């Protein structure tokens, strides 16, 4: 039986798996495109000098889910987002890879990448500026503020399409993403990154 951590914010939780810690450290290695927090570029995608966002990539590995924050500030198009997700998949041997993002408590996006497939996305409220323009490229031309994409994107991970649609309409983006992460099985990783 694994012993539990007895002190600190992780009290009562089992210590992390050594392989998961190795993968986490690998993703945090110098030169990686994953910052510690939020937006590190003033001209985010050419817009919005003061944009606050959260984005993280989660990869399902044989040892469980591994997550790390993602820099989207330098992404100019959907290919940059896909490259970031493929990099996480290669480094962790993870499949699938899921990106969760939210901006200014206004909207959230979920992007999923399976092996060599094209990325699929769900966006709670399409926006034409800032990070929203990146995700709009994945869901197509939709009126500003409307939900778009594949609501069934995470059904095989336990997130029902109807539930995802309801979260998009009724919950704050951060709360919606936490609920998605918990249902999909990577709630602890999400919590760790949001703290």
C-alpha cells in the first residue's frame, strides 16, 4: 500500500508516481514553451494588451494523466496550437492530449488531439479577438458569442455532450473546466496547475 503525504496542501494524497514526476519535469525543462502562469506577451495574437487567460495541456499516459500549463501567447494560428499539443504527446507518450483554455471568465475552449488525427474542438462562446480567434479557426465561422464545435469531444472520457453544453451556458469558464477535468479523470492535475 502506498503511504500518504502527511503535510502541506497535498496532505492525504498518495505521493506522485515517479514516472509522472519525470514526465512533469521533462515538460518543464528549459527551452520548453510552457510558462509557469498566464500571458507573457503584451500583444496576445496581435490584440488585447491586458488579457488574462489560463491554458493547460493534459496527456493521458500509462501512469495516468500528466498536465502542464501552455503558452498560447505566441500562437498565431491553429497549427501552432496543434504543434504544442503534438509536442506534449511525443514527450509524454500520451494519447489522447486535451487542451483546456479560458479567457477573462468569458469563454472556455477544449481541444482534443488523438494520435495523428486533426484536432477537434468545443468552444463555449466563439470570440473573434485574442485567443478566441485561434479556436474559431477550429470550429469555423460562427456568430460571435455562440457555442460551436463538437460537444461530444470527451464523451469517451465521461463528459456527456449535454453536460458540456450546459456548463458552457450556465457555469463560469474556470468552474466549467474544473468540472470537465474531474469528470475526465485529471481533476487533481487541473487543480495543481490552477493553484
